[in-house]
C-alpha cells in the first residue's frame, strides 16, 4: 500500500487536473493544495507547471510556497517536479528576464539553441514524443524510470531546458534534433522531469507509479 497523501501544489500555473487524474489512476491519494503549512508537512509533493518561469516564481514567492517547498525538501520530503515545475527547482532562468529559481538543484535554465552547427534551424518549442536514454550509462534502478526501457518515449512541450551543473544529477536525456536535453534529473529526495508524464500514456503512468513506490 502506498503511503497516502500526495500533495499536488496549486500555484495557479496550469495542468493541475490532468496531473491529479494521472496520479489517482496509479493509486495516489491526492490533495490539491496551496496551503504552505500543509505543503511543508506533506508526505510527498508534486510540483506541476505550465507557463513562463518569472510568472511561476512570482506565484511561488508571493503565496509563501517557495519557503514551504524548501522547508519540506530540506526535511527530506520527496518532491516530483514536472516541466516548468522542474525548471523552477534550478538556480536561474533566462526566460524573458534573468530570474532566480528555488535553487534546490545546482544549474540553470536556458533556451534550447535554435541554430545547429550545420546551419539547420531547430523547431522551437520542442513539441512531441522523444525517446529517453540513460545519461552516462547511469542505472535507472530506484528512480522513477525503474523498469522503463531505453528509448521509451515521452511527451515534451518546452522552449527552455534545465541544465544541472553536475552530471551526477542527470538521470536521463533525450536527443532533440541533435542536441541532448536533460529529461530527468535527481538530487537526493528531489526528482524532476522536463516532459509531461500525465500526457505520456502508459510510460508516463508507470513513471508516476514509480514515484509513489520509490520515493
Ligand atoms: N510547457 C511549458 O509550460 C513550457 C515551460 C517553459 N516556459 C519552457 O518553455 O520551457
């Protein structure tokens, strides 16, 4: 039996319902909350997000959620960040204007480069299914990717990419028109994915189920 009470953090930045439905489908008892007290005491947290980085940070800060999330994470609460909810875990982003993030993962968020060395211009945003592969041959045991196969595909929608400062924090990447994009990162009790597990069919659901069992 999974420990109940996964708190899905509501900070006004989209896609809450589809993430809630997907988590419930794999057996989670989900509470949607924007209450800093509840969040700082959660058993497990999910931080979703769609939109722009500066807006997300503004919401997290003025609702008192940035400090609640940090308190929880420093107290070893497992946290899953999804898409923009992954990017805000990093130190800074250059989306629109350089903005500080939560700083829980060393590294920065920068735009996906448009120009390739051979002159080809990438389509931005990166929208669609891309295959995951292990970074530096790292094992996926004990992570949200447990039991997934190399080259299983997941659904991405983004123009920016989060780049961990340390390769040890990279768990999986995808190759988008010749550039390697970090797709899953992990630091201790934090794990985060750039793609949308709630839009990634069976593979996405398996990954959410792994979050409940492994974290
Ligand atoms: N899908 C999104 O909300 C994208 C998040 C972020 N603005 C990015 O472009 O990477």
